[in-house]
């Protein structure tokens, strides 16, 4: 009597020939929610994005010597509120984007090479996440301004200027990503504060460019914050939109997005 010899059976190999890469380069709501949750749990970043702009507005936007003076459709206090909200949104979105440097240090961006997430989708996720932080900053500054009762604006301009500040801050979300890819992790936040301060002065956010020497003012008009600063104040001041302002924003946005994608490819290409 002979025993039957068991025959090993091979597990069926799944057919992957019909698998397709996910749409939108792997961009989906799940990864976006995770990124937003992770960012908003960073208390230092949230305080950095919210407290600093509010303190600046309370220090300069409520000064009785000039706050009530008329300026276009509103007053000087409203003008300063818009300027400070733009500074806060730019600072917040830049900081949110620059947090990619932490992921680089941990090797996370290189690991993403093994996932279906494309460089463009990764940049989009980081940009949208940073924009959430920028939105918080804008809402808080405008809410504080409204609560003080000092800024004077027609009802529709409260929404229009806040929306234009927030939408325009996408430029600095891309800028933050670019900085996060080119600067070392231990120095990125120090450089970020200095760079944003210089760009804010160069863009005429705190001091009119007419106060600068002519050559300096001419150069400053080519900096990233100048065009956006003019655009967000245009509704209040009843100014027409100049093509040069729009071109300034579009060109810098293309530079920062292109630079971030280039550096992301360089990082993941070393896997």
C-alpha cells in the first residue's frame, strides 16, 4: 500500500495587467485630510500663523493718530488690516509649505517615489494644505478687525478683500515648498522669517515704495509680494488692475511651482 505524496499547489498569481495608475496622479481626499490634520495639530505653526498678524494689527491698525483717516472706500485702519492679513497669509502658507523640509530630513519624500503619487499631485496636496493655514490667518485677522470696530469698509469689500488675500496667498504656498526643498531642515524657519520680512518691505506692505530711493523702488516692484499687494488693495482704493501686477504674480508662481517640482524630482530620483 503506497501513501499518496501531497503535491504542492502554487497560489494563484493575480493578474495585474489590467491595473491602471490612479487618476489625478494619486491625489485624493484621504491624503489631503491627513495632511491638513497633521498641520493643524502643530501648535507652534498655528500660533505662528495666527498670533503674529493679530499682534501687528492691534499695534498699528488701531492708532488714533491715523486709523480713522479716509482711504478709498474705507479708512487707514482697513488698509492696514488688509496689509497685515496679506502678511499673515503669506507667512502662514510659506511656513506650511516649508514643512516639507521635515519630511525630506526623515526620508519621506524619497519614499513617495514608491507610491503612485506624482510630483505634481504631491505639490498640489502640500499647496492645498498650506492654503488651509493661510485661510485661518485671514479669517482671524479680519474677525479681530471687525470686533474692534475700527476698520471701515463697505459690506461687500469685507468678503472681496479677504477672498483676494487668501486666493493670492497660493503664491507663497508654492514659495514655501520651494524653500523647503532647497534649504536644510535646521535652518529653514530662520531663513523663512528673514526672507518674508525683506519681501514684505520690498513689496510695499509696511512702507510705501515712494519712501525708497528711485532705483530701489524700481527693483522692489519686481519682487514677489509687490504685485499681490497691489491687487488685494485695488478693490478698496478703486484702482484699476494693472497687467504688470498680474504678470508679477503669475511669473513668480510659475517659478516657485516649477522649482518645487524640479527639486521634488531630484529628491525622489535618488531612491
